[in-house]
């Protein structure tokens, strides 16, 4: 079993410009009351200092990541990760694409995660292609089958469609969904289901990078709804994700059902939002404004329909507006994008095409 340690320092060096002065294990980060103001950081005396440089921003960024872990639990850093031991259970050919049903370990040698792996016939060790992790929405029974295009809504078969576009894609089950039985209360080593999912996703990226027909430097992540914020939470802690797309995945906490955060507090998500922070967005020590800014300079696309009843669109627009100065500071303001389709809680065809072109620009362009 894994050991819960401090920040996953081994990852930060893999993306230039993201190395931050992280708080030491056991050292609390300062609490910020103003999640809409990213123009400053708090020094060791709790005094506000202006963010004038990329180095200044790294201080605030390190505090954001630490405060997320206050709620989610610390990112696992096992001394000896459980071997993945991928097994192919079934294989089906779809012309230019093969669909493999696979299983692998993440943190427990006695439990295997089930997933669908799509491999374009053109992907080889000689010509490796980018890989994209495809995370499903809240659908307890079918889980990974929806992005795989086996069952579920036709607008959410993005693992299949991206594979048909030339990517290796991996669609795993979220813990307790699909073929992944999981009792969150039986695993106190995780403070939240959110962190359990984050670590599973990080191991899924390990798996993608272990495949010789995947270009391990070109990793993306996409998801809808639960998969949308699951994508974002994972990317905040794993800089190997170079481009990410969130469909209907977030809004400012204050604009989530009028600031009522109960929907974030089940065992699958972050129970401490209820038990420690009273479902009060003023008390939760982070918000999506900060999470999105943490992605800079990496490529992020938010797909936020104007009639989404789950994630209010004006809150998404607030987040993009507030994160924009940090992307400008990074020198890559063009890497922060958002689209607002005339739709409800959905990922319609035209929006998916925009997302797929976004991945093409950032993962297939040889100049990036």
C-alpha cells in the first residue's frame, strides 16, 4: 500500500517554469481570504507582496496547491509505487483503431483499475503519438463505457473520437464507478475521494508514458462534468499534462447553486468542505480562479454552455477573466481559452470539434 507523504516534488522539475518553493511537510500555507485577487502573495509575516514576476507568482502558486491539499489530502508519494502490471483482457479492431479493455494497479496490489485503451494503427514505437487521458462524468453504472462510446450519451464518446483523430486515449473508471468497487471509508489514508482519483489519474499517466507508441512528452486530459473537474484537479498537481479541456466542469464556488457546496462533499469528493468548512465558500481555502491560474503557461480550454444548470456560466467567465493576468505574466496568454456554446449541461459536436482542434494545436504541433 502507498505511504502518504508531502508534495510530489519529483514532478515539478518535468515542466520548465513550474518549479515552486513548496511549503515544507507539516508547514501550513497562509490562508487567503481573497480568491478573486491573484495580484499578491503573503510573505512569511503574513504581509501582502505584489506579484510582479513569474518568481513571485510561484510563491502564491505553491500556497494554492498546499491549501488544496488541506482539503483534499496530500498528494501520495510512495517510496516504491505499486507496479502497474497492465493486462489486456479483450481487444476489438475498429479499422484504423484498436480498442483494448485493460486492467492495472494504481496503489493497491490487490485491486485493479479497469479501463479502455484506444490505439490508432498508425501509433508505433517508431512513430509515437500523443496520449490523452479521458475522464467520465457522474454515471455510476457505466463509468468508462461512456467516453469509450459503448453506452451512454453520444456527445460524450470523446475517447473513441480522439483515437479516431490519431491519439492514444485511455478511459478509466473513477473509484466506485463502473467496474471499480471502492469503499472510501475503508481507506483513511486518503482525506478525500478527490485525491484518490487524482492519484489514480497520475498512475494512468504513468501507464500512458510506459507505452512505446505514446509520445510521453505530449500528454493531454479531457473530461465532462465530474470528468471536467477531475481533469483540472489532476492537472493542478501533475505538470505532465500539457493540454487540458474541461467541459461543464466548474464554476466559482460562490456561484455553485448560490454558494451551497453540498454537492462537493460526498465521500467521492471532498467531505471536509462539509465537516470542516460548513459548506461555506468563504471558508474553503481555495477556488477555481486559483486552480486555473495554476495551469499557466499550459494550455487550458474551458467549455461552458450558457444554460448549464450545474455550473453557472458567469462564474466560469469570472474565473477566466481573473486567471488571464497570470497567463499574460507567463508569456502565453493565448493558452487560456474558453467557449460558451448555446447548450445545457452537454458537450455538443461543435464544441467537441473546438476541443479536438485545441488538442491538435497543442499536442500535435511540432513547434510546441
